[in-house]
C-alpha cells in the first residue's frame, strides 16, 4: 500500500524511505525509460541516459533495465550513498543547506525520489531494498520508445526524436548561426538516436519483445509508449497485435503518447485491439489554430480537435491528457487554448480530459522568457483570470501548474542557471525562426503579427 490516509509526503518519506537509507529511490529498481532505437536507458528523466550492452541483452533481455550502472547505483542507495547521476534530487534536498537560508524555517525539501517511490507497494519496496543489487529486478512501470518515426517536426523538437526533422536536416543542412544551448539539436541528423534502419533487425527491440512475451507482460503495471509518434511505428502495432491475440493475458495498463495527426481509423484500430485493457492517451498542444500549426509543424488543427472529440465521445479511455510545452510562441493563445479544454471538461466531465503545463527550458532561445516583459505580463494576467474563473472545474494539480506558470512568467528571468544573456537568446530566436520559415514554407510575421515590431528589432 503506498501512502496511508492523511499521511503527508514528509511522513511517508520518514516511514518508508528514510528507514531504508538516506538515498533510497524506488525508481532505480522498478521504473525505466528505454530508447530501443539508441539502446539507451535511464531510471527516470533526470539522470542522463546510458548505453545498454547489446551483447548482454542478446542473452538476457532483462539487461535492458538491469544494467551494470543501475546495479551499481542500487548498491550505493542500499548503503545510503548518492549516485552521481541523480544530482537533480540531491540538489533539491541540499537546497536549504545554503547559508543564505540560515535561520529561515524552510521545512524539509521533498525531491522527486519521494514521488517516484510512493507509487509502489511498501512490501515490494522492502523486498527490493533487501535484494542483492546484482539480482535482476522486474519492472513495474516502463516508458519505451521503439524508434523516432514521426510525421511532425515541431519547432521545439529535434532529429533525435523525429524522422521528419531528420529529413529537414538531410535536405537543407544544419541550422546555422545559433550559439546558445540546444544549438546542436538542430545542426546534425543525430544518427546515434537510431542505430538500426527500419529494415535491420534491432537487437534491443527483439530483446524487449522476448522479455515482454515471456515475463514482463505478467509483472508490468504500466507501459507507456512514446516516440517519435508511436502509432507510426510498426513495432507499436506489433505490440498492439499481441494484446489483441492474447486478450486477458496481461493486466498491464497501457499509455500512449500520440500527436493525433492521422485519420480516425487508426484510433479505431487502437481502441478495438486494446479492448479490456486500461488505456490512457497523452497528446500534445499548447496554442490555437494557426499558432499551433506554426509551432507543431505537421499538425492539422481540425483533425487534432476532431480526434479529441472522437476519443471523448467513445468514453473508452481511462484518461485523455493534453501535455502543453510552454514555449515563447504559445503564450499568445495559451489561455484561449486552456479555455477550450475547459469547454470539453464541462461537456464530458472534469476527469475526462486533463492538462499539464511543462515549461520549456531547452533550447533556451525558445523559452517563454525570451519575450519582452509586456507579453509575459499579458499572458500571466490572462492565466490568472482563467484560473479564477475555473476553480470548480479544474483539478488541484492543474490549478497549481497554472499558478506556477504565472509566477514563472512574472518572476523568473533566465531559463536555467547556465543560460546565456537574453540578447543572445533573442538573436538565436530570430536566427532560428528565419531559417524555420524558409525550410517549412511558414511565415512568422503573418502568424504572429503582435510580435512583429519586437521581432524586427532583433
Ligand atoms: S533519486 Fe531522483 S533522479 Fe535518481 S532515479 Fe530517483 S527520482 Fe530519479
């Protein structure tokens, strides 16, 4: 059983985590993201991915998750020591050790390792902690990407995650004159993200299916498929066909990240094949109409909205989630977009559709913080009004994210501590979108007339 009734995060941490060790985290045992195209894995999104040995997975498919690096990290956590790759959590936990907080009552900082542990049963966590770190562990939650096949090439994505982005770079060469972080996202084809062509046998994919068919489908509680666009990948359909052919054999909840950029029959096929399986669908968008079409190159706005309605009408999903990547250009219609989600909530129910606001930090020249303060203030004001008008229909986590974004737009000045000056980021912003317009047949000035005076000065 995860948290007790009325137990706070801190109480949970003391009861379940701290009694094990000062650095224990359930994700190191039970969670993984695995990119089968590149053969890399990580225990959550914070540590950098590391390479899985192809020789090992060929004889032992569980090595996709149980790598030497993770086993070493588990041993450190059992001894209360901190794996270096988990720096994100240690920084948060150490934040208030800074002398500037001396004498301030700051409470105890809760880092992500608490949230990534609380989802697992206490008994499973105890067993994991007491198991030899050399032993292979069965995953409970897994995010997997089969390949980078995708028909979109969104401005904030890059060739590591989209085959259409690869085509842009192959046809037109890398983007030039970018100097800030993230520039290398746009300068080459990222061949290391896709070690095998679509006609090669990919030993990582084969290892995954071997593990899935023999074992993993019995123990895994949640499988989230990401991409690229998963519904464009033949491997996703191979897995969906497995569900269809083995109805009832697996209780694994399925979640799919999809851009919803296709005809309805593909969704029909997905829903049919996964009948009886709990299914969540995650899709992305954060602005309206032509703004969305500009930012998410490849998107058909009408098709995206009608696919949303189709999924909501079908009432077949466990949840429909809209992930908003908060970048500079979406601020001009973000609140209008969120109002549309609220309209759908009113029609289909508060739980039928949710949103999350993920603030873009890289590449920092696309961060909302490159915009002049008046645009940020205007967006913040619209979001405050949106929040106040919808307190009954929004979930607490949605309201918290809106509030956090308002604070961010009003208070924060740099996208992250290592970012270059705003002038440099703004110059990269213009250099990028001038090239993007030429390559993609788009027109920044026509799409965002409100920004033209400022844009012309960059
Ligand atoms: S300790 Fe933090 S960074 Fe490391 S796996 Fe857990 S949640 Fe991720």
